[in-house]
């Protein structure tokens, strides 16, 4: 961590917050404050430089054109890549996840370079759009309960050898490759197709990011009964007709 205050950076809310992903920033802030950690949140619009001294960066989902604009500006800015080189943690959702990879297909139907921070490549699926509830078992190495969320994407993401799938779907499409994988991660960079927003449903992800940023193995427990009630409900509902 850069100083006594944890710096949370929310990347491009003007382009990439179509699906309520601001909730992820709110949950990280709240989980930090519940542990009496100082946290400052910096919202960085797409006409502003990305600060390189953040501890945790969040980047959300968006529609196809804003996604291309965000990728162009992030490539030009270079700050997110420098932050990761400095050890920052990044958590990304859907369009943001695709942008962190090597390449995705943009709104013009052309390949668009990503930031190369995660070893994934996204293509445009030619089948139905992946829309609906997701229930996924997270990589056991991360030691978290099953994740629940909601996906809405046309892109399909292939995970390369330098990244690991974040989870395996019990229900839903996830990466859409038909192999049951959902999302991807490496040591410090995470991506998922799950909205929800994902941390409002799975606050343990926020805790994981905080632990990585603080370089600690555990955080003081907090009361999670409402989150767990929601998880139980979503697990029971998974696969049932709406
Ligand atoms: N535009 C991308 C796709 O459809 C990402 C969508 C999203 O962020 N929900 O694959």
C-alpha cells in the first residue's frame, strides 16, 4: 500500500458503469471502513489521467462503443499499465475484463487492442447473447464461497496459459467458450463477466482485493448474514424457471 490510506480508483465511470458496477466501488469502500481502514476513492473520468499510485483499481462494464473509446483512452494514457507494474490490484467486469486482455472485437466489428494485462483474448460470439443469472464455483485456491451474478455480453473470452479461469460455472455461460470457465485472473489482475454488481452479491471478492492490497492473510470478520441469505436464495433459484 502506498501510504496509510488505501487508494481506490474507479476507472472511467462516464464510459464503463452501464450495469451498476459503481456498486463494486461502494462495497470495497464499505468493507474497508468496517475494518477501520482509511480509504479514499478517486473517480477518474475518461478525459482525466489515470493516477498510477492507486492500490486497487476497478473497471466496469459498458456498451460496445463506450468500450472502444475506453480502450483507446486507456492505451493512450498508459497509467493503468504503469500502476499494475507498480503492484496495483485491478478488478474488472465484462467490457472492462475484455479491455484488460490482449484483444477484443469492437463495435465496428474489428479487432481492438486491449491493455495486455491479462492473458485473455475476446472474440464476438455468433450465437445468442449471453444473458442471465450465473452461479459459479471460484478457483479453490482463492478460498471463497460460490459466486452469484448476472451476465450480459456478446463477447466470448479465451483464457491463455498465463492466466487462470476465475471460476467454473454451475449455471450460466461465463466466458462463453463452452468449457465452463468464468472470468480470469493472475497474481494481481482479475476479470469476470458477472455484474450484479458482483461485489454487492459477493463481498468476499472485495475482501480478497483488500487483503492483496494490504498484503495480509485475513481481515477482521464482519456481519455477512444478508449477503449469505442472498447467496442461499440465488443458489436455490439457479436453474429454476424465472
Ligand atoms: N460489449 C461487450 C460485450 O457485449 C461487453 C458488455 C458488457 O460490459 N456487459 O461482450
